């Protein structure tokens, strides 16, 4: 964008919090899985995530240099790590976008995301705690799902 557009009357929540406490519950499930089934983190420890905001301009215009083709817009498809989600990488995305990249963050629906849902909310997926830590066949199958989801975004 050529300039920062901000409507002071509209509070833009951190992108993932359309899901409210579901994300926090997913993070707790992931933490429990990584700790061998022990719940080591209380809910309130993650509750601070509710108050994190970032400046967001939905459907904001491209900067003139990119819109006119003077500069090439380079997309980056960013895939979250195991137990994470797109919001946990928002700082990385902001830094990359500040350097002219178009950053697309995904929440994978393969059971590796702390929590995600599809656009209309009909498919809700919490982190899969039933699979043993880094079980090869399971991770290979989830990698195929990630590949398919990433290709859909690229196409």
C-alpha cells in the first residue's frame, strides 16, 4: 500500500480471533500433546492472545508501483509449523510484506494446526492429539494434505 489506511472507529482484531477461545483450546491441546499427555499450561496463560491486535486493512489497495507493474509483486505461501497456526507467524508476514512481498498464511486442515475452520464454519478442526509424536506415516499423509491445500492457493 502507498500509505497506511486506518479507520480509528473500527478495531481490527488479530486475524485468527474470529475463532475466539477455540484457538486457545487448540493451543492447549497441542501443548498437552507435546508434553506427553500432561496439561502443563493453564487456560489463562493463553488467554492474553485475545487482546492482541494488528493493523489490518481488508481489501486494501495495492501500492501504485505494484498496481502499475513498475515493481513485480512476489507472492510467498507460508505454511505454519506443527501445532501452530497462521496468526503465530503474523510478525514474520508483516516483516516480509514490508519489503514488498505478498504473504499468504495458511491454516492447514490436516490436524497439525492448533485450531482452524473453513470460511462458513461448517468444518472445525482441532489439533490431532491422537497421533503419536512424529509418526512417519501420519506425517506423510498430512504433508500430502498440506501440498494439496498449498497448490489450491497457488492456482
